């Protein structure tokens, strides 16, 4: 019972489920499962059955693809309230991507059939899902365009500004990107190497565009970064 109440509390925080009545949410809480994923734990891998969708309740989850030669390309990060693993709903095919907790995370797992029933029976939820998928498609197309046509300076500057928009906290030094992200993670996001990212960040620091605080970045000149894009 206590676990059901905990699940219900988290379900109420998920924007996609705002169209459900209190009774429907309570019924849903009985059937979903909450999972605590420690940092670096793989939630699912390519080839795993596409039999569930997930919602992030806390922490951050990385969605990525791994090439046959072992290179990783990060597709997206999902944070609190966001859905991931949704592509399985369309065809039920095995996973093609990997989901990994980038910090200690809490996720809600919902069976694919149950989620599909919700989408079919709630027009508002279905429309919200369609908008989410459309937005993600646009973001992915933009990523592909960046990978093909932009140099590393432009790609890294755009990534930093995007992180600033998502996680930025203004202070006297500029805007602190309040999320820990390694140079390798940045490289995976922009299709580069850790060494190239480290070198480019050093150049940005010398130009006064950014400063660093441990693994966190402080944006000190947003206009300067924008000029590189």
C-alpha cells in the first residue's frame, strides 16, 4: 500500500498523464513499478524486448546508440517527468538504443500494452504524446544537421547554450550549468572525441567564453558562444 501511494505521488508529477482522472491514476499506481537505478546502471540495451515504457521521476537518464565498433553517440538526456523507451509502443520491436542512468535515478516502468490502452482511450494524452514525438523528431533532425554541417566549435557552443537553457542558474559569474557532464559525454553528444572537446573547451576558456568549476561549466559570454553557431 505504501509503495502504491509512492507510485501515485510520482504519477501525478508526470505532465503526459495530466489527462487522467484521480481514479485512473490510483488504478495505474497499482500496476506500475518504481525502479531505483544507481549511477551508470543500464536500464535496457539494444536487443532487449520493447515491452515497457518508462518515466523519469528523479535523476537523469541517457539515451544512446552504440555502433558495431563500439563508438557511442548520445541521442538525448531525459529528466524528471519525461518519457523514454516510447518507440516500442509503435511496433513492439526489440530495442535499438540503450538507456543508462547518468546519476542515481528513479524511474516508473509501465507495460507497453497498458500504455497503449491509455493512449487509445484518452485523446488528450494521445495528442500530448504526438506533440512530444514531433518535438523529439525535430530535435533529432537538428542534431543530424549539426553533425554533418557544423564544425566542432559550433557544435560545442550550441551544446553549452542548450545545457544552459535546460540547467542554467544565473549568478555573479554568469550562468552556471547546474549538471555534471564529462568531456566524454559532451563528445558523445556532438559526435566528436574527448580530446577534441577538452582542447576546444580550453580555447573557449582562453577567449573568456566560459569558466569551469570542477565538472560544471559557467557560461560567461553567451553572445560570444552564439556568434560561433
